[in-house]
C-alpha cells in the first residue's frame, strides 16, 4: 500500500460518525491532538512553548476546557506534530465547525455550572450505561431530590443552587425529549433506595419519579441487590458515540473522562457483570414499590 493510501486509510471517517461540529467530533479532535503530541515526544509545556502560547494552553485544550479554537491554530499545531495532510485538514475543519456551532447547544447557557466536557458528550451518545451507588444518577434525579442534596451544605448559595437545578432539569429534558433518545441502561445499587435524602416525602417523590422513568421505552432500569455482593466502590458511565466509546467517573469538581481502549474495555466488562447480577426490570420495580410502601 502506498504512503498516501495509508494516510487516507488512517483518517477515513467510519460510517455513522457524527458531523464535524458535534460534541463527539470535538472529542475526536482532542483525542487526535493528544495522540499526535505523544507520538512526537513533546510534553504539553514544550508544545505550548513551541507555539508561543501560555504554558497551560495545550493542557487545557487536551482536557476539553477550551472555549474557542481557530482552524489556523489547529493547522499550525498539526504542522508542529507533523500530522499527515489529510488529518491536519480534517482537524482544522472540526475546529472551525465547533466554533460556528458553539452557541446553539443548551449547555452553553450554563458554563458556570459544573458539568465540564461530559454534558455535550452525553447528549451526543446513542447508548448510555450508568452504574450509581450512594445517590441516584443525575438523569434520574427529581428536582426536589436535587434541592435536598444541595441544601446539605455542599452549595451554600441559594442562587447558585437554583442555577444548578435549572441545568440539571434541562440536561434531563434534552436527553429524554430527543427525537431519538439514547438507549440507556441504569444499574442502581440497592442502598441508594434507602439512603435518606431530604426526609420521607422527598424520598417518596424521588422513588415515584424513578418508577415513572422506568416506563420510558429508552430506559432499562435495574436494581443491584446487596445480596449479590457485586457492588463497586465507585460509580461510572459509558457512552457510545458513533463508533467511539467514552467513559466517565463522577468525581468532584468536574468528573473524569477516559477513552483509552484498555480502560473502556475494562469498564465495559464490568458493566456486563453488573447487568447480569442486577435484578430484572420487573423485579427492580417491585423493590422500588416496596421501599415506597415502607416510607408511606
């Protein structure tokens, strides 16, 4: 195979890959820039210095914390990394499209609210797996439950609490009201049902809300019984975006994203074990109803 043909093969976009301005393509841009820099042997600080940038700019770029990247900047960075011409042109085009489309997404109105790079990736996903322990996952939380969580002291400012609540409600609405919502698998550790947040009234409201969500055709809800002994010591999510897979661990302040193949495969295997050990959706709803009865 000739060198040009090899380069074309390297950058060929798989069938079903999202459009250039989408969150998935921006994630692809970041992952490609990381890969190219690593291949050159340059550190983040060395690459920034070579570009004449502030020493933290490459780090922020690779952590998805950039607000705007121009096509010429990406073009110059790709030249520094000696990227193939086709890949350089593709990444520059993604950067331009991302800048054009940035103002349209709902989460841009909530840049002051924690969520980082996860919200746009979650919105783009075609499939989502989420394992939660301790607390209900963000997409499953009723507004009363969210308020009770924040009133425990983690967010002392009332205006900020309402701002975060607005973002949480909009996040759930944007996922569930999509024309084609992602297919979701939620595995909830059984102790989450009994972890008292906000008193009996709030917990009943939350559990009734969970039952209602479990009837959504895109949601497969399972409770992982304590008797199975399969609980992990942390929760995580997996997102399927086109042919890409991305993982997320919900840790303060902004969560941790991972996309290394070994890490993703490890968590995908964990997700399969958790789903196999969890109660069926029907049995899970019975467990939730039983907990509601106890609270009543």
